[in-house]
C-alpha cells in the first residue's frame, strides 16, 4: 500500500465551500480589526497576508485555513478561540434574523 501525500487545498471533487461560516468569520475579523482602529492594508501586513486575500476573507469570499486563522488571531492579539466565539455569535445572529 502506497502512502498518500498531503495535498494543499480542497479535497478532489470539492467545488464549493460553506459561505455562512466564511462570512461570519470575516465579520468577526473585520469587527475586531476596526475595534483596534487598524486599516485593512496595515492589518494584512501585520498578519503576513496579502491585502487582497485579507479583503476576500473579511468579505466571506475565502475560507481561511487553520494556519491563516492563527496568523490573524495573533495579529489581532486575541486567541483563535475568541475569534471562533465571535464567529459562532455571528452565525447565531444570522440564523435568528
């Protein structure tokens, strides 16, 4: 039996992602960033992420990987758990509206 190599990206055959969690995460990131008074381009630089990619994350157009979530939370000086809690709150609020 041959060992499978780890491939980056989505599993083969996957063409979509779940938009609701991506949007809720983006809202949480944007709210935390704005609360700290940091511009998006400056924040992207702090996190080591391209500004255009950060914009897509904040708009919910991209679902970030765990590594990116950890970079974003470190740049915000909050834990990834706090960021996920804010994401969950956004999901609940969207479900109620």
